[in-house]
C-alpha cells in the first residue's frame, strides 16, 4: 500500500463534469467527455420545441466565467426533472434531457433567462489550473454526487456517509444532523488520528452536531493557517477545506466556491493556493489531495446516474437514496498517481462496471489507509476507494512545482454587486431561521473572533 499519511480534500460547489472537464480530452472509450453533439430540448410556451446544444463562449469574459449567470434549480424535484425530463413518468429512463426546461422554469429573479446557460462548458484553456492538475496527475469521469440532491445533503454524505434523510438544503424542522449521527472526523479521532477543517467565512460542516464541541479546536480559518501548517509539515492526517461562500466588503473578497453565478477564476486561484501549499510541504511525498465538487448545480451532464446502495435510513417518502446524483469533476493528486491517469473504479470479474466513485469514496479511502473499520454506513461499505489511482510503486510524480493562477482581483463594484445580489440557495441556507450558523459559531467560541484568537494561540505554542 502506498505510504500515504496525509489526505487533503478541497470540496468546491455546483459544477458538472461536462461543464468543467467535458473537453479536457477528446471523447473516447477511456474518457467519457463531450463530442459537441449533445443537446437538450426546450419546450417553449408557444408549443414549439428548440434543440439546445452544448456550447462554449470562446472569450472568457467575467460574464462567461460565471455562466450560468442565474442560479439553476437545485431542489430534489428540479434535479429529478433534469435527469428524467419534463413530465417523465415514474420509472422512466434517465435520459439527461431536462436541464434546459428546468432552468427556464425557474423564477426570472435576475432578468430573463438564456436557455443555453445550463448547456455551457469550459475549455481546458479557460480553466487552466484544474485542467493542468487533471493532466499532470489524474481525473475521474466516474465520480457522481452521492445523491440527486443539492449541496447540504451531498456534503453530509462526505462527512457521514448519509444525508440523514435530507433531500434539500431546507427542511420544515431543525436541519442539523443530530449528535447521534457519527462522522468520519470523530472516527479518525477515536483511532488516534488528527483532523482539521479549514474554512473561509462560514463552515457548512458546523451543521454537524457531532462536531460542535470540536469547533474551538479543530476549525481554522484557511487564510490564517492552511499554508502555514503545510509549510511547517503540521497538516493533520485529514484536512477538509471549505471555500468562501459569501462576498465580504471588509476583506474586499468574493466567493471562490465556483457556485453559479460565481466567477470560475476565483475558484482557480483557490485551487492553485491549495495545490502549491501541499506540493511544497515537506509531507508532499506522503500526501493524497482530492479536488471534488459537491453536486452539479443544474449544469448539464450527459451520463445518467446509476443505482446506488442505500445508506441505511432514515428515508423521506419520495426517495430511498438508492441512486447517485449527476457526475461531478474529481481530480486525484499524489506523487503516486501517474501523469494523465484516467481513473475509474476497478471492473468486476467479467469486465462489468461496478459502483462509481462518489463522495463516500473519500471515507472508503480513509478506512483503507488508516484502519477505521467498520464503515459508518452501507453506502460507505460499498464505495470504491481511491487506492486504485495510486499506481506508481514510488512517489515519483512531483507534478508542477508551482501553479500560477490568473492574477485577477475583485473590484469594489464587483464586491458590491455580489453583496446586493439575491443570495443563492446554498447561501440562504446558512441564514434559515432555524439554522443561524453565525450565531452558533459565536455561541460556541464565546466570541465571533474566537477562531482567530485560538489560531494565534496555537501558533505561539508551536514556536
């Protein structure tokens, strides 16, 4: 087994595989990307139907880098329509033909909607950082969101191997996962391994009641500590990184999570920061870095989600969590990964495809590396791990020594525009009347600045 001692996960927001990587390589049996003929029907109000093909904006303006510039539908019902088509009967085949219809049916809150928006994709030249990493190491075209749901349920799968019955970001009852719901973080802790969550503004993972007592000691501001910990060789066994979700007037900062309609360029900057820190850390030869997106966010993908092992309840009446969500981009980075790897789970004894990777594959990998059994849920037990990607006998693929991201700084006008723009569904979830994560953070730490105070104390103690 490769000598991996550090696992780092950067979880970004709401892009499909085809949107980000559809043109990374030519479409082939080994790489299930776009050939340019893929399309979706648009059923217009006048009864006519228009065929909308996948497309690319050749010039990466700030507008093009943010397409879709209006938030697509993300409810469970929206995603079901995107996968099965408008008005599809129960049991219909997943034809991936409802993206345009569903997008055009959303409220026109920020002006008229362009039916082509969900069918847009980026070229490797337009997202050079993540594309270079995918080619320098490995990319998987068989990584699906854990469920056909939006951000919060899929992030719960990353941490718990289940969404606890949640299919949307909001529920009519208190939406935290209860303390009785175990997490991979506490499992690591119980086996003597350390972990840390690095976040930018508000950590969605603080919705895990199981972790509330660890917020003062295990949650750290990314800008304050991640690069410093990496440089000093102090990264924990498991590092989980959350991007910036909100604009900040105080820090002249904009979201870097890549959630539509946030500019992809700022996410590219975050990816390069994370990679450069990990690559130049003394622990690099023993590190596995995973860059993945929580869900597709309404962006088109042509591969139907397969059936999945249910995680073991609870289940809402409408869904048993027995199928995956839409494909998402996933890059696997380590000196044990061969350049230009096309990473898929091992085939069955007769060459048939087994379960694809999903967010539970992160946990499955941690279980294999650090002897964390038993798995938290049946879904985690069924999830293929990522050790099949680590094909080199020695850690000899050092990749780029340094990645340079586009040097674009947000303007005051840009920050102001995002500040006044209607929040997307993920952002609104943080401020749900029954949620209030900012109040939670302040209550547990004793002061809203307690995160930074403790960070400074930890640094003084290390000197």
